[in-house]
């Protein structure tokens, strides 16, 4: 299951999953905020609790289900964003849930994974338009996380590798 802000997040996560060996049909739920509906991060936070209840219900039925959540930090520290989600529904250590939070926005990760210098405070949003193949960056992160090479990753990308390792099928 995937819960995220937009198509860039969705394609990034799907690229990672594909490189990890997951097939498209294994993704049973893909939710992204409808364009211009409202604040995308608020939309994710509002749906998080309901999505967690669905996950626990399916997981409790013995189904091997995981949840991938991606929400931009918008200058918030990843841990602060995760605390906001925990206020909606507390994630326990055994929950098969990974929460990914680029400190600024996903384009910061794209810039870094594209081999550019990227700091986590600069807005790189306009460097990667909507037609860019965002899935390739998910594949690049998979390779970095799988190799165990997390230095010199920016802190939010190191945190992303740690989140992947929470999953029983990472």
C-alpha cells in the first residue's frame, strides 16, 4: 500500500519497489493527493490513520501487507513530520510501515541522486518537471540502501534507508 502527496512521490516509490523485485500488481492501494485539492501534506496526514487501520486489519488477517508513506518535510525535520503522523495514529515498532520524509521536498532527493550537490534547505522543485522519469531515482536509492553505503547521504536519505529496513521484505 502506498500513501503519498503526489505523482512524483508515487513514481519514486514504485521505482524503488520495482527494483526491489515487487511487481506492479502487488501494489494493492496507491493514494496520492488529487492535484490542487488542498495541502498535499495535510491530505496525507488526514488519511494516515484510516490507512493504518486498513493495514492492521489486513495484516491481522495473515496477509503480507506493508505500507509506504511519503510526505515532504517542507523544512520540518523528518522526525518532526513522523511525530505529526504519530498524533494521527501511533506506529508501533512491529508495524510493517515505512515513512519517508525528504526534509524540503522530493526534488532535493532527485538532485542528490542525480549526482548534483544538494543541500536539504534549498528548493529544487523546478529542476525536475512532471514529465521526468522519477522512478529512476527510486532505483538509485534502492542501490544505495542495498549496498549499505549511506555516507555521505543527506540525513533525510539516510533516514529513508533506515525506514526501508523496517519492512519485512526490504
